[in-house]
C-alpha cells in the first residue's frame, strides 16, 4: 500500500510543481508522477547527506515540490535539445 501512496503523492507533487513553474509543461500522467516521485527522493537524499533529515525521515511537501521544479527545468532543457 505504501507504493500506491508514493505514486499518489508523487503525482500531486508533480502537478503542483507544474502549476508553480511558469511555461508550457506538456507532460503526461506518467512523466508528471515520475518527476514528482524523483524530486521527492532526490531532496530526501540530499537533505540526509547535508544533515537536514535523519535516516528514515522523508522530505516535506514543499521541499519535494522544489525538487520536482528543479527536475522539470532539467527535463525541459533536455527535451528542448532533442
């Protein structure tokens, strides 16, 4: 059941990140979910490496959205070049 929650929260984080970031982000359901989940995971691991979070503690919603925005920017740069 935790995988279902991870996917659901990842989708919500991806949607919020797409809404906050200006510009046209034409991505489907799967890409939005993957960017949301990946943004959350990256922010969690970076936060743990910097000592912001303890082991087993996840990033908060706002930090996850910020991570997803960074990934959306990178995704846009990669998509534009190809």
